[in-house]
C-alpha cells in the first residue's frame, strides 16, 4: 500500500481518539455527573510528553503510545469515600464505563450502516462477510492465506477509501466490545489490553502482510495528527 493509505489510516484513527476524548468528557460531566481530572490524547506509562491546563484545573495530556486515548475521573480516594462508599463508587464507575462504551459501539454501527447506505452497499452483507471469514479463521476452518485473499478482495470490491473507513470502524467496534467486557471486572482491563495489542500485531503482520515501512508511516501520521488534535481539544471542552 502506498504512503497516503497509511496517512489516511492514521488520520482516521487519530480522529476516533479525538472524538472519543470529547464524547467521554461530556458523557461523564452531563450523563454520569462525574468530575473529569485529566484527558489523555495517547497514553504513557508515567509522565506525558506535553500537557496543558484549562479551566477547572482540567489537565490535557499528550502521551507517547498512540494506541488509545483516555479520560480520567475522580477516584474514590480523591472524593473522600469510606470503604463501603468506595465499593459502591467503583461499581458505579464500572457501570458508567460499560454504558459509555456500549454507546460508542452503537454510534459506530449506525455510522457504518449510514455510510454504507449512502455509498450503495448493503451493510448486512458486509458484516456477514467479515464475521463469517473471521469465524472461519479462528475456528481453524480457513487458513491465513485464505483470510488474506478475502481482505484483498474486499479492498478491491469496495475501493481504498471505503475499505479503510470500514476496516477501522469494525476494528473500533471490536475495541468498544472489549472495553465493555473489561469494565465488568477490574482485573480484565490488563488482560483485554494485552488481547488488543497482540491482536493488532497478529492481524497487521500475519494476516495483512503489510511492509514494515507502512507501520512507520502510520505511526508518524498518528503522532503528527494526534498532536494537532491534542492542541485543538481546548476549543471543544467547555
């Protein structure tokens, strides 16, 4: 794939992270009545690469791991809860996360159906084809080469731009489902994160067999576009 495909893919992924930050912020403020302390555009293990503060001491941070974005709210300790209240607070936080990621998955499904309809494609056929071939792969009824041939046939059938939109949308629907599952129990978060990372490299290197330079272009475009979105967040958080 040429370089502009990686740039387009990086732009779509960064845009998802950007919109996620905004929606997650307002969902916590307006729906769940929870104070937001930090908004992360990309992740890091410790200190961010850069950060700035806007009103109400809300910190917006830019990390160095372009795999996700995050909105951090008050923890139970920060709001001064006792043990029983803290357990209730944790359960409510997990419930809120489950609801929010369910909303994100629903929005993405509606968006894919709408764009498919506008483009003249049958979204039910699209989901059925992808679901069938993914199931055949993981059930062992189809090999990697067969799945790769399916991916390339979809790329040819739908065209580059629609296929990129479709594949990224389906990927983030999967992410929403994983995040819903991880919100049910705290120990599942690390496990689901590992599944996402491993799945990303398996799909990218094994299934699609993309050249290494594609990932370099993708990461560079993600970082550049993500940083621009990071600077723009201050104008969308009121």
